[in-house]
C-alpha cells in the first residue's frame, strides 16, 4: 500500500469547509479500517463509490490517444488477476455541477492530474472530470485539495443523486427563457447529502435546460429534467419549469414523461424531495436492472406517480431552504471582464477562420460570444488546464463550463478579443476547429479503463475523428452537422442512443476468432433535448466501421430531399435499405494469418481474442446450427424494428419476443437437439435449466439481467403492444441476443463442460 501524504490535511485545515472536512476524515478512517479487513468489502464499495472512487480495468495497458508511457508505468505495477484498490489504482470522478469551473479550480485539477493520475483529466458526458490511475490512499488528500476550491466528490457515483447537469449556455443563450444556472446550483446544494436521498436502489440523474429546442441539457433522458419556461398571467411574466421524470439511457432507454407543464420555482425543491422519498421507499432494491426511477413509473403508471408525488409533497414539513436557496436569484448573474466589442477584420489565417465559424456562438448579450474548446476524446493535459485558466482570467471573469459533448466553453468573450483568444488556445494545442460537428465525436472510456467495455470506443472515435478531420471543410455542411457518439458496450455512457449515427461495442466470432464489432444505431435525435432514441440496425466488425460510416453518409448525400435532416431521412427511407447497404461488411472475414489486424481492436495491436474451435464432436454441425438460429434471431429483431417504424407496435412486440425465443433455442440446441420454438414453454424451461440455473449465462457484470428479459417477455408475451413497450421489448431482445453471443463465445473459448 502506497504511503499517504498527511500534510494536506494540515495545510488546508482553514480552507476546507467544516462539513466536508468531517466527511473526508471519516472516509480516511474507513480506508484504514478496510485495509485492516475491519469493514466488509461490499459495504466499503458503496462507501467509496459515493465519494466518486471507482475501479478500472487493466487488461489493455494502452491509451487510445497514444499517451501510453505513464499509463504503462502504472499498469506495470498492477498485480495480475482480480484487482482490489490495494494492489491497483482506480478512477476518481469529480462532480462539477452544471459544468461550472473557475481558474482556481482548473489549476487544482491540473495539479491533481499531474501528481496523482496519468497526466490526463477527462471530461465526461455528464460534465464531470475523471482522473484515472488514482491510488485509494491518495484520495483523502486529493479530496481536501478539491474541497479547498469548493469542489466535492461526494455522490459522484453510487446509489445517489449524481451530478446535476445543465446546458453550458444557460445565461447567455439567445433562445433561453431565462438563466437556469442559479436553480441548478440550488438543486445541487439541496440534494447533496440530503437524508431523503440516501436510500436509492440505483442512481438518480437531474438536468436543467434553458430552452426546449436545443440538446444542451438533454432533459428527456434524465430521471428529473427541468426546462425553463415563461408564461404570462394578467400581463405579468412568470418564471417556471416544465418538469419531466423517468428518462434514462442505459441498456434499455426510456423517454421522460411530463410531470408538470409549469412548475413554479418555489415548488422545485420540495417536489424533488418528494420524488426522492418515493424513489427511496418504493424503487426496486433487489434487481438492479429494474432499480431506476423509470421502472417505478412504468410499474405505477404516470397518473398514479403524479398522485403519489403530490401526496408526498403535501406531507413534507416546511423547509426554509426551499426558498432560501433561490432567494435573490436574479442578482446571481455573471458579469464580463472586458467591455463588449466588434469582430475585427480577420487575416488569411485559414485555421482561425474555420475555428470562428465552428467554435464561436453569439451570446444574447450584444458584443459577446462563447468559444467552445474542442477536446479530442474529452482529454486535457495539466498544462492545457493551466492555459485555459490563464485565458479565462485574462479575457473573462473566470466563466468556464464543461459540456455533455466532452468539451469546454469559455463564456463572455468580447468579440474584439476573439483573435487573441484563438492564438492563446492554439498555442496550448487547443485551437482545433469543428466543435460540435461530425468530427467532434463523443466516446466513453470503453476498453481503455472501463470494466464493462467490450470494444474500443475511444480507439474507434480517434480513428474516425482523424479521418473526418482530414476531409475538414471539404465535407458537405449536411455531413458536418451530424452527431456521432460511441459507447464501448450497450450501457450508452457515450449516449449512442441520441446520436444521428451511434455505435456500441459488441463481440462476434468469425473464422473461429473473436472479433470486436460495433452495432450501428440509427434513428436518434440530438436536438429537442434528446427528442428520440435510435435502435441498433446491424453489427459491423470494428475495422470496417469507417467504411460503414462512409457508405451511410454518402447514401445520405445522394438520397436526401432538400434540406432534409438525418433523423427524418432515416425515418423516410427506412432501416431496411440501410441494412442492405451495409450487409456485405458483416461477412467474409479475411483469413487470420493474411490479415491479423482485422482481429485486433483499434489502438491495440494485440489480438482481440482467440476462439478455440477444436476438432471434437461439437465443432462441425452444432456450430452451423447455432449460427443459423442466431442469424434468424437477429433477422427477427430487425423485422420488429421495421414493424415499429410502420406503426404496428403489437406485431413489433410479438416479433421481438420471437427473436428472444429463437436465440434461447440456439443455445439450448448445443446441448439438446429435440426442441423447437413452436413450444416456447419448452425452450424457456430448457434454457433456464441448462444456462440460467447453472449460471453459465450470467454476465460477469450484468448478472442475470439479460435472462430476466426473456423470462419477463415469456410470462407476458402480448403486453408489448404500445410504441413505448414495443420499443422496450426490441431493446431487450437485442441485448438478450448479445448475451447469447457472449455465452456462446465463453462456451467455446473457456471450454465449459456442458451436460450434453
């Protein structure tokens, strides 16, 4: 165990707020007790998660951005086998409410990344900052240094209220109803550590938006989404919020539902408290896959949920903080450092001109703009963080925001300062144009550090970004306006469901070898606060994804109607045509020895995995039969999508169920060849006995969740008859199919002894 540094406790004693100092002292004691085996690991896991301390994986030993030297130095020290925090460093997540940062905070983050991490600070899709390769005994000192600049890691992870996200343009957006920033700050302060928000079965994610038409706050995909609105009563304008609840991405996404079209600001905090109490009391606790708020709302129905919220609200004892935290809210307004200006005459600097076109946005305040700092893969070095701090001090009053697209935004830049700001950013390696365009790809950590990663999302993102950047301004504007988002697995941490073109990592077997693949997800909508979710169309080998993207974008340019946006284009032409366009990319893998790179992931020269075909009795006919059945299962789940697109929800739900039965049958046939989907009861019974009861099917991280999807659908095969329920059935069928593939690969590569 690495020696901790106790000096920070003494040095910062007068700067750390008392309540945070007590919490950090407590955590330090808990670390010591856990090291002595005096606290159960399960209990300690939730303790550290609630303070933002995660585990991470080490089977890669490489970074997709090529910054490998320090990462490898950490990885060399890792004990092989199952890791704990005592023999391997982990990840520290740092909450940044609504992404708001000032220069002093940026400088502390720079120091921490340099001293404790691998020299990289990572901006997440929830506006947090993550530091990787952190030793747990260093976390108390790290937390004290953050607390001294008013940053806490409390409830950054775990079964808690996560970071309150918000549109980075709140307060300066031309289209907003009003500045929702102070309300986001109030909700953060109110819910942090609140006793009514400590008994959840899973996480709870809030978000604020200043308007409904843009995507910056993504209200529709949150447990609690608040969008600023104004109404007029007797000639007087009143502020309020449209409140939606029960949204979420994850494996099976849900669109949030309207709780209140107009909620007065003074009701915001007590209503959030009432929802937290209901979620803590009635939310699922045992089955984690059903433990989000969206499932409680689904179980009760929206009408009952509203009734329960109102009843709970009425029972709450009066809390002065409901109004104190939003008192004098209009006085809480950012101010510029420099006076407004006019854009000066620009020289022939092609890069700066491109950057001005793509990275600047006019504020609603005349003479000012915001500048987005595009961060490849969401990463900054310590020196870049310090440069941003210097630039923010010189040109603004320290007004910086992280974004859900893994960038930073400088606010209140006088137009006359734009050339100087660009030059300063460019000197720091932060002058890349194309912010929020097709090349500004969002990606989760994937196989670099995440234990759940299946395929290298960061590696693929880097490859696509490089290829798109080469094309640059030559790209048609319709293509430049697209959003691409990549997740390393089905969990949508990269938000692939709400991209124009999304990808998430899966695995397939080709030529007897495991091959990294990505599901292509189409039909999502980024605008209107994540207005709709996409569905997977087809799985493509990872090394062929760039070709798939080229085909999709070329087809869009050739076939779109005048000014037709991509989501409408996909809806009009249908997913069948897109699947036909990509179908050949799924077939005919090269011989391994002829092209071993095909069998490796992006940014990782090692072979992804070797499937042990073997020469025994199970190597011939059974493999062919399994593949035949799984091809049919994937065809069925795709047919269900088409039926849903054609507004036949009942048929789509039934077909999704049939796809699950077909996939379950594929596994059963490996052991027992006298089964048919004409008797679904027998298929499910045999699957349960041979794969569920034996736990062969259990995913190492998801457990029995995917099998539960099958059992629930089989119990009520006709229930998925509405568009929402049919979409859920299709998502669950797709995930069940992926789990079947994983189980099959495990059988063949690990060599499980099955009861044939």
